[in-house]
C-alpha cells in the first residue's frame, strides 16, 4: 500500500500526467457535447435542426454540472490506470526480460510516457495497440446521456406538444392561425425572456420562414400536411431555443405560450434514486467486505481449529491483502455486470419462459466478451503483483501466459455464470413467469450456480498453485468473495432493472396519452 502512495506522489509531480489529463479532459468535453447518432430518440426528430448537441437538450446550468461530473469520472479512471501502469510495466519487464534489479526497472518506467499513452489510447489515437479502449469514451457518454434523459426528455415533450396542437387545430383554418402565431414577428419577443431567440431566428431563416412572402405563400397555398409540418418544425425550434436558455423551466413557459399542457406522467423526472442506490450498494458493499474479512479471521481460526491461517488476511498487512482479494474477485464480477447491462438486449414478452440455453446462445457474444475481459483483467493483475512484489516472475512470456491461462479462464467463468443467473432472473421478471417468490427463486438460482463454480476454482488453485489441499481458509475465502460479489451484483442489477421498468412505463404512458390527443382519420 505504501508503494501505491509513493507512485501517486510521483505521478502528481509528473508533467506527462498533467499533460495527458488536460488533453483527455479537452477530448471528453467535446465528446460529451456530441449526441449518439444511433439514438432511437433522434430518428427523424432531429431533421428540423441539424447538428444539435447535448447542450441543446439540457440547458446551460445542467449541462455544465453534468459535464463536470463526466470529466471527474473520466479523471478518476485515468488516475487509477496511471497509478497501476508502473507496476504493470515492472511486472511485464520481469516476465519478458528477466530484469529484476530495481534500478533498471525504474529507469525503464521513467523512460516510458505511459500517462500520455493512456490518454491517447482513451481518445482512440492508440486503438491499434489496444483495441476497444477508444470505445470507452462513447460508452461512458451514452450512459451519462441515458442517465440524465438526453435527448429523450425534450423529444418526448415536443411530441406531446405537437399532439395537443394537432388535436386543437383540427381544421385548415385553425392550422393557418397557429402557423401565423408561431411564424409572426411578435412570437420572438414573446419567448425572448426564456428562449434563445438568436438560435430561433437562425433556424427560422434556414427554413426560409424569415421572409414574409414565403410565409404568405404557405398560408395561401399550403395543404393541411404542409401546415402541420411547418408547425411541428416551429414548435421544435421553439422548444430547443427554450431549453438552451432556461433548461426544463423554459419548456413549462413555452407550454403556457403555446396554450398546451405539460405531460403529467412523470416523463421528465429522471429516476436517479435507483442509480444512486446501485452506486452506493457497490461502493458500500466493497468497503464493507474489505473491512470485515480481517475481522472474521479469529472466528475462522477457531472454527477450523488452527493456530494460524495461511491464506486468510491477518497481521499488520491484513487490510492490504484483504483489499487485494476483494479487488481481484469482486471487481471482475461488477465489471462483467456493467458489460452485460450495457451491451445485452434482453427481450421477453409476458408469459415467455426462456431457458438458460436460449439465453446463453442468444447472448453468446456478450458472454464471450465477459470471458476474455476477465481473463485480460487477471493477466494485468498478475503483472501488477509481479511489479509490486520483489519476487521474480521472470519465467518468460510464453510460460507466463500458458501457465496462468487455465486458472484465469476458470476464474472468468465465475463471472459468466453470475451474469447468466442474473440475466435469467431479469428475463423471468419481465416475462412475469415468477409471480410469487420471484426474488427468493432468483437468489437461490444465483447461489446454486455461483457456489460450486467458485468452489471448483478454489480447489483447482489449491491443487496446482498453492499445492495444499488442506488450505480450507483459502477455499472459504474464495467462496465467500464470489458469492458476496454475486449477491452485490444481483442487488445492483435489480436496482437498475427497476429504473429500466420505470422508463419503459413512462414511455408507454406518454405514447398512450399522445395517441389519445391525435384525432382519428
């Protein structure tokens, strides 16, 4: 642990670290301002206004606040990678070159601008060396946008406004009156207190609606469809202009000026409670396990009738070794859960009873990514251990990869099994095939699938690595860590799933409310 503090101290005095941090922060500011071109909420909706950005759907104050959080999260990840990199480089040198002298290793590390390389890899400038790393920025941006309802909230509001206007102006004369109101020169001063009128004028000019002759031509010869389309575009740019200057409050004032109501289904209240609960569960659960493992050592020693435990964290370095165990067993499970929830597409209709085999085949790509992701994580951790410890590890590159591969692969299967059990619970919950005791059955299935897998992994390690089949403290420790990680991931997944269901229900309610406002043909 003291080595990590020394590395942190040296890092904060490094020019390369701060140069990489500035470059990465600048890149992330630009990345956050971009919208996901594949977002289904933008399909067709963004046509009236091209090249919109995140700021257009959040308002100034909310945009800068969320952007600050986004950059801080990025910086924390960058810092963790930079702290770990010297030890990983040191371990890599020991494995590949057999160099164990501290002076030579330190010299090699100081000659490697790893901070700049990490920043470049994150920005996609080193994607050939580290494939997939450049996509982290897009994934993080999309997750933040989804978390704060960008652009879903504003798009849903505009659709609701349009539906009400169409319901009210159900004749051509009324459409003409509505068009005249929104395109008249008096409309700009009316919305100026809360809307970005410069933006509105710019977009109106792009539609040629700043010219009186164009407006008159539309009034005289425009069909019902054409009038409706122009009204929709004017409402759209009015709403964006309102959000740009006043945020969500601007939409309420615009609704009043348009003579329509705001939605009453709660679409605009992004349910952050479940997300915060999941975050607190993850952090609190990891810290709790980190502290409680050393505390359990005397009780376990008594239960096993041993004078001393070999592998259970104890003594002056108990917290340090406990943290290493927690990091190596819990973090891969949580990392796998994030990958599963971010990339998988879980579809289930009410009444469906999807088998484990179908889930495994249907999401084979996701589980393969989890498998190799955890294997890579374990290899990096092994290099980290070699780098932090004075022990050798200079057996050669081929021996390093071939020796640890079966153990790392078996360890990765624990995360796959846990994610498969959690996905099964989510599917059955969505399909409503477990109307009673769904939670109990889900937890039972999770433990039954996790416990034997973790136990087999521990026994394999005891036989081939520890070479001590009497090391029951190691067996108990591995089972405890992985079952706890599984339960922690289960709680987080249920929290995020509740949020998903709230969003889907709100979306459905808004569509139903909108459809009722549109008159039948």
